[in-house]
């Protein structure tokens, strides 16, 4: 596919209609995996008839509501779609836990794009969501014409994967929302200096009442993700350079300056290899920038508006 700019956004709606479009809408799409059908939920913002589509995909244990601030800021420009990758958020949990992996994730995104009925789109992916975007953008005929990789690249360090393995799927049952927030602040300390309101937002959309009316709150992802993640311990860095070098669309690579998942030398190499990404580092942030800060949002907005 020849990369072409996305069509211009429609003219802004009247004030009441515009306010309505700034609110999230919930939907889902049925996808096919190796062992049957499953439902993938997504949150959508902006004009559903806008041909300019932006897909935002979250990290390993997160969900699509992480992007609410970014989506709200871009809803005048885009139809913004934020899926919950299967096993997370409002999406189904897979019965066969070994199916959690990139072949299923990429296939689900292709199904979502078919549902959206667009030939081209822009993509923002944090961590795992960036890898999904890279894999899809590297394919011949890809619909992705502009790619943002948030704190992820073609080298995934074993140190970061071992750190993640220590907590994924091992969250306790929380007696209160306050207890859940305290835990999320602890495991998410590398997200940077978020406001109290932002931490509460992440918490509210990260937990659910425990099944069976037993009381308490649990994380909104399948604990089985942790079993899959730890089944084959990662002892060496993962090399995805062939995938990255097959990407041809304009690319923006973001890094938290204290990230342990995206090394600084990898970021530098991304600027001169493959799509020769534009690179930006955010100070005082590790893995991963949450794209809730106004300055971070503006970096993404400026890059996307060039396409």
C-alpha cells in the first residue's frame, strides 16, 4: 500500500453535539482465536463518521481507558479507538491461556480495523501495544500510515521482563478502592508524577468487584496472563530489529528517560535505522509515559497532525 495522508477531519460540530462526541462510547467486536471466538471491547471517542482514525493500544496489564486524556484531546481531529486487548479490561478472557500472545493480538486488531471500515489509520502503542503496532506496520499492505511507539522498540530487555514477571497476575484482592490505588501507585511508580486525579482514574478503570459477591476488588485482567508470561523465563534481550526495519511509515519513538525496557542506545539507533524514527525522551519518567501530561500529549498531537 502506498502511504497517503489521512483525509481531513470533518468540520467541528455544533457545541452540544461536539460535547457529546467528547464522551466515550463502548462497543465490542467478535474475534477468532485458535480455540474459538472471543469478544474484544473498545472505547471510542470523536465523530464515528470521521475518516481519520487513530487506534491506541495499551501495555501488558493495562487497558484502553489509559488513553482517555489523549483521546479527549484528539477527538476533534480523529475518531479515536482504544481497544482492551483480549484478557484485559472489558474484553473476554481466553479459556486456553497459552493463546495469549502476539499472533492472537495482531489478528484481533485486523478484525477491529475491518469493523472500523477504514483503509488507513494512525497508531499509538504503549509497550505491548507498540509491539502489536510494529508487527502490523511491518506487513506489506499495512493500513498504518503513522506510528507512535511509546517506550518500546526493537530491543526488549530481559531485566524489564523479569521485573514485570514479579507482579503480573499476582495482584491481591483489595478491600477498598483506596487500597487498590496504593498498590497501583507502587507498581506504577515509574509512570512518573501523576496527579491524584490521574492515579484515581487509572485505579477506577483497573479494578472490578470480585466475582461471587465475596467482596473486594480485583484487577481487570486475567491472572492467567502471568502464568503465560512466566512459563518460559526470558534470560536474554528480545531482538525485533528485523520487524522494526520493515516499517516504512513515519514513526515517533517516545522514551521515559529512566526506562528499563527501552535502552537509550536502542532509541538512538531507532533514529537511524528502519523508518528513522523521530525520538523524544521525557524526563523523570520510567516505563512507561502514560501520555496524560499536557506536554506529552502535545508531542503526540504535533506528530500525528503532520500526517
